[in-house]
């Protein structure tokens, strides 16, 4: 019956569009109509009208739409208080059902009903991207955003994600998106992309969702090397020696890019790295080391806020960067560096620091050219995660610990700023 309803909905929707009979009611009225609709076919048509109407309205109209969701489709506190009281008195199935219904904002059910339209998931992700933009000036819209995030965490659960290798033979429309979404080291041309995908010592993997089969959610680029690299220039050099796959012993995750800004806050990276490690270890049993070659995107910002003079020697810069990674903290005692927070929470440790590792304009601007290796020791990932998550302790190699101790001298007389 569900399949038949979907088929009829599609056919009816196409006939509706062909005849040009669009519903001209305001989005707010259409939302109320969708919430009161009982039929699958009629509900799908109304849902299509809402999504189409939202996509074609102007910025003010979109902002008014979210204000309506925030105001009119919120929880009714009085009703909730009443059903909570009834459930306290008598914990029956009926009272529990009423409690669950009262505790869920109407906008969650609205989003579910909108999602019955083919292609709606992608449209809802774009809708949340707009919402995040509006929240910069209207933080009260965060209530509505929490509902979007709650639903997306369910819809984009790891069980629904599909890991696919990306190669030079992948469809052009996918390759174009890899170029567009690369967020760490820009891909300058098709030749640049070929160098990252085609050689035997290169890999790329992406998560996809069945509802967005041509839209990568997140992807990671991997260099297979002999030994741990110390610069991104060496990894991405045009004229480099390709390492025979039989000689590689290290997998280097040198770029991880989230592709859908509307899915901010929905975590994919942890699952992606773990799955890629499993797949590579099955394919290449000789791999012994799994590391990143990561930027320090907020290092220069932190140095400026601490009113520290940027070191002029490589040795001093390396020590200061190590100190930053181990001791540079926010108010909540978590690392100042967002990339560090991500990898440390995933169970990695700070393995090594490299000066002059990223000489690009962006690399010099954000991190003074410094990069870091985070090591994923397969035997200690769970242990490292527990230490960081529960005690906020940063696990690091003895080499980095020694560098950080030397870096204390540079910061000892400097005031520390309060950073949220």
C-alpha cells in the first residue's frame, strides 16, 4: 500500500504540475493544511507545494517561515504540564502516548511529512543551511534548529550511510563535487584531482546516503606512503615518486571535508575514519601506521589572543605549536584547536609537529605553516578516547610532550585570554 501511495503521489503530482494548478496559499497556511491532512497522496502534493514555495521565496519570506515554525509549531507548555501530571498519577499506555505527543514540537512532524516527497531530504538539508544563517542574527531560532538536528541525527544514522571509494573512474558529477567541496587543500584543476585519485598510492572514500545518492556527505583523501610524511607539499607535489603499493606501510589521512553545511553538528568523521581503516587494513595487510597530516587552523588566532610574539626560528615555533596543542584550552578545558578536538575525541594521539609543512597562503595565515600528525594506534583508540572524553586529558608522544615543556618558557610571562 505504501508503494502504491508513492506511485499515485508521483503521478498525481506530475499531472498537477502539468495542468499548472499551483496552490497559491501562503506557506504558513500550507503547513497547517499538511499537518491536518490524512491522505498520503494529498499530503504529498501539499508537501511538494511547501518545498517548492520555500525554494522560490525571497530571504525575508524564508526568515518569516522559520519564525512561524519557531512560534506556532512549538511545544504547548500548558498542555505538556497537564499530561505530565496525568502520567505521574497514572502511568498508563494512553497517558504515555499523550505525554510523548505533547513533548514533541509540531515542527518535527511537519518535517517528517515534508520528507515524504522524493528528493525532499536534500531540500530539507538546504533549508537548515538557511536556518543556520538566520540564527546568527536571531539566536532564538535555535529551538527550531534543535529539531532539525534531532531528525537529521536519526535520518543520517551510521546504519543508513554507504561508504563508497572515489576514483578517477567515478562519475564526472561526483568528481566535480569532490573538487567543489574540498575544504582543506584546494583542488586547482582536473589534473590536480587526477594526481589525488589515479596513482596506486592514493585513495579517497566518501559517505553517501540513499536519499542523496549523488551528493557526498563527507570524504577523506588518503596517501599511502613509506614512513610518516612531514609536509603537505611532499604529499601533493606534481613531480613526486609514486610509491609501489607493495612498499607502503603508512596510511595518511591528509584531508577530511564535510560537504553539506546543512548537516553541521551531525557527526560523520569518526565513523568514516574507522570504516576506512578497516577497509584499508583488509586490502593492505602490510599497513602498520595510520596517521593524519592535519592543519592547526586556529594556531595564529590563539597566538594573537595570547599576545605572544610569533617565534622567528623553526625550533621555537615547533615548541610553541606543541604547547598550543597540549595546553591551549577553551573555558571548558577542551583544546582550543577544532581539528585537535575532533581527532582526540576519536581516540587519536598527538604524534608529531612539523614546521614549514604547509607553505600555502592559507597555511601560513592560519598556522604559520605548521602541521601535526595525529596517530591512530589501533590498539589504543578506545583507551585514548575514554581518557580524553572523561578526563579531558590529551594523549601525546614523548617527543611532543618534551616540545610542549620547552614551549612553556615562551608563554610563561604572557597573559592568557578567556576563550569560550
